[in-house]
C-alpha cells in the first residue's frame, strides 16, 4: 500500500514492502526482495516459498506495491493462450 505525504517543498511517496505466498499465505517482509527487484533488468524475480516450497513471482505494480503470484499459474495461463491462438489459426 502506498502513502503520499505532503511536505512544504513537495510530496513524499512511501510504500510498504510486504507480500505473501498466494498458496499458503505465508507473509514476507520484502526488504531483501525489494533490493533484488531494483537490481533486476526486467523488474521481475522468483522466490521459493519456505513453507509450501512453491515458486512465487514477484514484481512491482504502477503504484509501487509488491505483487506476487504462483509461477505454476503463470505457465498454465501462457499455455492456455497459446492453445487459443492455435485454435483460431486452424479455423
């Protein structure tokens, strides 16, 4: 969640770096992941959940909040869209 604070010379935007595993809802403070995201070329990293051992995709949204999703859902969605493209091409 982002916070905007007005100060005499401008504004300050602050955001929390908390996220959770979408599968088991284990909460993480994203300080280390935030540094990794800033150093990543595509602003996208993957982390393995310490509880359920599933891979989590992590990125920022346009407001500066951390968003997380399961990598297995990402693969399913990309395969589904590829199959739909093939079906429309065959018709």
